[in-house]
């Protein structure tokens, strides 16, 4: 198959160049040769397929920086191959895979296993994140320099927080020498430990234990202080309340090298969606109040929140079809992240440029990935999006091995109609 292509009459939205215009994209041998309204004057590569994209948006392929995959150890939930198919269907061309597998990705051999498996079986770019501490135990630091050399693009203990401040200080100091990004989930191990949803009136009505905002806020404030102390690169993986935005903005204003992400679930859903104990809405961070959700949308719109992640976390029937308090946290999200985000565009709350920036350009910048741009010379990872395509999320249409989506039967407007990786079409409606 040829990986030379011409996209004509397409609306190009490229945050890396602050570009939003109708024009042409010319792809030659998997690389963007020209992109913009003047690109039509460029020579078309021999044998290139030409696609008229009138009415469509071309954006840099989405970059999802927080994807849990079962392989190795829980392939029944998700494999690298199945996750890549789901990603391609959602316009995602690059993912960062979390290390909390079985065994944990905490040594070079497992980083190389992920890379080799992805090369052999994945349709998209799969980048491994390695564990910060061995076995995610929060005690002994992994070989950060060697793991980076092997191909790890970030370091995280996945769903686990580092509770020992001295360990985090050592990690941040050591990682600084390699320019490594330390990505942490901020979750106090004691506060709200028995909680299963956002602490508030609705939790009381349902008779469920609550998780207060301070469960996230207190460890985040500590982490930001350590980031400032060590001058390392710190990324708050998923924040969920406006108070967290405030402390991150303060840390940034003081010169700390910090960034943050938010799950699409906390932008599109709130605690009321749990309804009558619907376990597909049992997530972490928990779904917060509507006031919190609106506050986070505003923070995203003004750029205070850097990136959006799907927080793709496949769970099977055995872990979800349980009483709410006993069910596992997590939902799949690779296939619905874009469509759920487009709700914010259609409502007028967030510009399309900012959304694409948060789901593609900015994560690529933070984690140093060859992605997130449509400028000439870049790899041709492209999502073709129909902003108004109506569709219904049906469980049997999901390509993920697990079907635990909080958006089951949701009606969306907008989706990726085609996805290209290095000029090759990996998904098309």
C-alpha cells in the first residue's frame, strides 16, 4: 500500500502552528511534504491517492497519555493489539501505556517487550511508561536512566501514589538529570480510603462512602512543593477539582516545571450520572459535582489544564458486575474521548483549537513524542474528523476487549472518520 496521499479541501487545525484554515495536505512516503492553503501549488507525489475532504477537519493524530492495557498478565481485558484498534477508531495515533501490568514494567526487558509487541501487532504508536518504583511499591527507585535509554517516555506508578515524600524527592532529583517526566496520581492513602464516590449529598442519599476533594488536593500540594524543591519535571496525571487547578497555577507562577492532565470523564460527566449504583461510572478520580465539572471545563478552555486523557482502563464482567462499593474503578475510553470532547466544542465552552491542542500537540510536547503536529517534515499521523457525524455508542461496536464504557447508548455528534499513521490508513468508516 502506498503511504503517499493528498487531502484536498480540508480544514486544517494544527495547534503547533496556531493554524486553522482550509487547504491541502500532501503526504509523501509517510511524511507531510506540505500543509496549508498554499500547499495545493506543490507537486503531487507519483502514485499518491487523492481524497476530497470537503467538510472534514484534519488534525494531528490524537496522543493519549494515560492508557492501561492488560498485556502482559491480563490479556483477557485488553491486549496491545486490541487497544491499538480501539485507539485508531477514536482518532488516536499515539498512546502512552501505563506500567501497572503483571509483571510490572519496571525493567528494561519489559520495556523492550512492549516496544517489540507494539511493532509487531499494533496499528498505532505505542510508547511505554515505566514504573517510578520497583513493583509499584513506593520504596525502591527504578533505573530511570537505563529505562529511558530503552524507550520509556515517562515514569509513573500508575494508579498508585508515592506516599513517602523522601522517596519522591530522591526520584525527582534523579530524574531531573535525565530530563525525565515524573507523572503521579495524587491520592491520599488514608483520607477517603473507604470512599467509593465524590463526597457530597448525593453520596449520602445513596448510602455510599465519600471521597473528599482533599484526598486529591493534599498530596498534590505536597508533590508541587517537592517539584519546586528539586526543579524536576512533574506531571499531575489526573486532577478533578478546581482547587487543584488553583495550586497548579500558583506553582507554575513561581517557576515550577509542572503540568497537569484531566480525564475526559471528569469533563463530560458528573456524580449524578452514577444514578442507581451504575458501576460503569465508578471511576478514579471519582465523578465530581456539576459545579466542579464546569470549573474544570473553564480551566481547560483558558489553558490552565494542559492535556486531556482517556484514562482508558479496561475491566471485565467479573470486576464490574458487583455491588457499587465492591466494583473496580475504571472505564474504557479510547474510542469515545474525541467525541466526548467535541461536546465541549459544540456547546461553545472550548474552542476546537484548544481541544486538539489538549489531546494532541500539548501531550506530545510534554512527553517529547514525535507527534502532535501537521507541519511539513513531520510524520503523517492524521485524524480526519467529521464534526457533525451523528452516532450512538453501542457496546457491541466497541473494538476494545472490555466494554465498560460510561457512554453506553450515548448520542454523540462528531467522530474520526479516518485515521492515518505515517500516511497509512489504519481506520476508516
